C-alpha cells in the first residue's frame, strides 16, 4: 500500500524547499525571501491591530513559538517581532483612547498608517489641498488690498461705524450732521457771550475818553 501524503507533509516539503533556497549571489531567491519578510511584517502589524492592547504578549508568544517549532525561515519570528513592535508603538492609543476599542477601528488606523508609510495617502492629500491653499491665499491678499484701497471707515451721528466707498462721487451723502454741529457751536458762543462777567468786558474794551 502506498502511503498517502497528508497536507502537513506537503506543507513541510514546501517549507523545506523554501529554506533550501540560497540567497547569496542569487537575485531571484533574494527577492523571493525579501518579499516573504515584508509579508511577515504586514502580517505582524495586522496581528497587532487585531490583538489591540494584548499585541505585546501575542508578539512575544509568536517569537518564542518560532524558536520552539524550529522555524528556519524566520517567518514566525518576523511576524512576532512586528506584532510586538506595533503593540509597543500603539500602546498609549490602545490603552487610553476608547475609539480603538473595536478591531474595525484599529484595522482602519493600520490601513492609514500603511498608506502614510508608503507615501500614498500623503501625496493624495497634498494634491487635494495644495491648489486650494494657493487659491485661498491669493484671494485673501487681493481682497485685503481691494478693501483697503476702496473703502473708508467713519462714524455717523449715532456713533456707529460705517464704511464709505472711496470711488463714490459723494453726491448722495447727507451733510445735515455738519449743520447741526455748526448750530450748536453758534449757540454755545452766544451763551458764553451772555454769561460773560461785566468786569471782563471792561478789560476787553477799556474807555480812554477820560485820559
């Protein structure tokens, strides 16, 4: 009877073949194992996001498990190290910010972190915000200059600040307030003259007829 090859035997053979690939001086094997390492880092950060505040312990357990199982590919240890590092980096957020209580929120945050790390999200945000910022700054400078040149601020009779267009011909302006001021000055002068001391009048207009 032929022995059936189980799934474990097939997986073990695949791992053995992978471990037997020599990377020194071989670009193909170097790229292949490098991509596997990067995939291990991605898997480790994902495991850290899922584990949340427990990611430090999960990462440490994965590293120990890799040594115990004799993982010659070092994939388990890479995953464990990434999980541990991500857990340490996010320990404050996971421990104090209630928004990260759900795994969905933590995975969404991980996605943003990966996009920012790869400069994909940062470039996209710069494309969206840079033109708008430039236009806003230009409009602001022009509007300030036009407002400064075309408007004059003043106070009306009710002590309310008003703005007048400097380009206006002023034909429709109301100058009745000036007439009122003139009348008040005239009345004040008359009252002062009426209340003037007679002795002061003699000093102002001395009589020299007796001299």
